[in-house]
């Protein structure tokens, strides 16, 4: 079950994050929307409504979750650079995933949203200085400090994590 839930493992960021790692993570963010679209473009509505694991989200919900989550992350970057160590607003991902637009909405809405958001986000990330990257926000769950440098890595992982959920189900069901 843990392998189905975390197919690439949990995030494991290095203590000291190099510019090379940041560049690689930004490349992951840049490629994600097109890569995701290519992975799911031939899936039927029935396949999109298949959970990737027992009691897990459907492929459709995962795609919409990525758009929602990445939008929230982009906003957290902006807050961090315009406010003094902000405490970010957390949200109930599971509740968002059960809203009608996430459970039934066309995936093209979120694919297009991801394309636009990631283009803007990547452009923005490439403008950040080392001082900017060292700024951090506070996550209200546990009052954890998260630097922008770390958050780039977390969201590169998030892209690969959910891509693997979908890809593994496609392979398991032999849908390719």
C-alpha cells in the first residue's frame, strides 16, 4: 500500500540545495504540464474515473488536484517575497478533491491551467536570487519553516509523484 501511495517515495531533499538541483527541479516544473497531457490524452472517461489505488483519488481528481495544489504553491511564493515570513493558508486537499469540478470536470480545464501556471511560475522562478530563494514561509501544520529553495524541490517531487500514480495505473491496467 505504501508503494501505491508513494510510488517514488516521500520527498527527500538534500540539506544543502545546489543551483544545479534548483535548475533540474525547474526543468521538471517546466515539462510537467505537457508530459502529463501526453500521458492522459488517450484515456476514456471511464479510465479517468478509475482510482489509482483502493480508496485513492481517480486520475481525474489527481489532475485537478495538481492544478489546485500548484496554484496554491505559486501564491505561497508570492506571499513569501512580499510579506515578512508569512504563515501560509493551508487547505483541505481531500475536501477540494471531492468538489464537483474536481470529481467530474473536464481534465482539459486543469491541463490548460497547468500549462499557463507553469509557464508563468517557471519564468518567475528563474528571476529569483539566492537571497529570494532563502526566504521562507511558515506552514501552520507544525509551524514548519519552508524556504522557497525547498519548495521548488517539493513541487518538482509533487509533479513526479502524481505522474507516477497515473502512469503506474495505466501500466497496471495495460491501457497503452
